[in-house]
């Protein structure tokens, strides 16, 4: 059965899109069929990471709200890995974009093991739509105080959706990107985030994605970390995260 997971942050620069892309790439390399849905109209980072360049005849996720079959929006990245690109129209997405349309469209493509949704960092209708069709969510956070404040807003949104449009939505945990375990401040933030997560019935992931120059290089390479730099420490971080992710989602 397809598992739909939204990766969410309410602050830019958390490595959210990088996490979505390299995690999808790694799972695809392990034989899982993965579809990325890019719901970030502000930056479309994950589409760019995948090497997808918008052309006049290319369809995006916005087109399904105009009646297009969702299968006609899918772009192949590599074996077992596809993407539905974003475009700038998503920034104006409002309640005229019906939840029922998105839900029906996504549920009509059951051949994937995982569908990963990458949303923009600004709270809005895209967050509501994405979380409302998801089986699970992951908060991608920086180990800093500003992100903790933003995470409080995300937890409130998830709680609201669990009590309204999607009672089966699970929160798998909080994942730290650009992590610096060596600092005392990072440890304090981690401890506070753990307390916050436990109140929401989850926990901080034991794995985290370290701050690394390699992550920036992936933007130009259009490859996941497991292919671009498989022996790097950050590639080990992703291996650890995927192992933990699979354990939690199962």
C-alpha cells in the first residue's frame, strides 16, 4: 500500500527539500518506487534538484485542479523515482483548490511504495491540502530557537487536521537538518524539541542530517547523496535516517 508522507517546515533553510530529494533517491536505489510531489511554488527546490526544467508544454501539480489527469504531470527522474513538478501558481493556491480533487487524483496512482510531498515554508492552503491527504508527516527543523517556535505552529496545524480533515494523520517525528551536535546550544535545542515532540505523541529522530558542504553541491549535481558522495559522512546520515524512517512508518 502506498504511504504518503509530507515533509514540512515553517522556516526556510532547514534542508527540507534536500532531505526529500536524497531520501527519495536512496529509497529508489533500494528498489522502492517513489513519487515526489513538489508543492513549493515559491522555490520549487526539489524540482530543480531533480534536474527538471519548466518548459511551456510541461504540466505541474497545479494542472490537476484544472481537470488534467495526474498521470500526465509525472516526470521520470531515474529508475523507480518520479516527480510531479511545482510552479509559481502554487503560491496563490486557495480554497478553490478542492481537497477532494487532490485526494482523488493522488489515490488514483497506487503503484508507488512512497509518495513524498515537499511543501513551501509559508503556512497556507498547500499545507492543509498536503497534510490532509497524507498518512504521515515529518517536521524538518534546524537546531535553533527560531525553528522551535515555528515547530509549535506546525504541531498546532497537525493537531487541527487530525481533529478535522484527516484523523489518521501520523506525526513520525522531528528531524534535524544542518545539525551541529558539537555545540551546547544544539543539545539544549534538541532536548527542548524532544519534550515538545513527546507532548505531541512522537519523538525527535535519533538520526539527523549534519551540516555539510556536500549538501550544497547536490544542487548542481542533480543526484542524491547516495550516488553523488556515497562514502561521505552525510551519506551515512541518510542511511541512518532511512532505516529509522522505515522502522517508524511500519
